C-alpha cells in the first residue's frame, strides 16, 4: 500500500531539520501573522496546505475555517489606516456608494462558514 503524498510529506518533515523550522514558525505564529505562498493552483494538492496544518498544530491553534475564493479589495488613505490601527474601538468606514457586491460576498462567506479576506491598501502617491 502506498502512502498519500501528504502523509509522505509529513513523514519527511518529521525526520529532518525542517521540524525545527516548523516549530520556530509555530512559535512566531503566536506573535505575528504568517503567510505561506506557492505557485500551485490547487491548494488541496499542494505542500502548503500540509505545511500550514503543521505550523498551526505546532502552535496549538485551532483548525482554520476554509478561505472564500473571493476577496474584497479597497483603497484607504494611510491616515485612515493609522487611525484605525491605533483605535481601541472597531473601525467602520462608509463609502459614497452602495457596496452591494461586497455585502453579498460577505453574506455568502458567513452563510458558508468561510473567511473572506478584506484587503485595505493605501493609495500610491507619486511625487514628481
């Protein structure tokens, strides 16, 4: 009987110095967000899904909710982002127009019990 690729990968990680790196990343995960990137299109068949699980297990974190295939991307002025970061209260921004697509994506994510990333970006300011 052959082992699945994920079981083989877990086995290799457990035998090498990589497990020490995994533990270091797990300890870091308690203090800062960690991002794992890869070029594979299907995460369910990619080493990063196993790597993320190993890091979360090492950190004693609960399993993640699945991630929505969509995200919301918006641009905010850096002063707005700084004020929100320093505030102890939750920050709510209003747009000058209805955000119907974003609302429907958020509602769908809540209904499906998935996480919906909302990416806030400062505008790029070029001075010439």
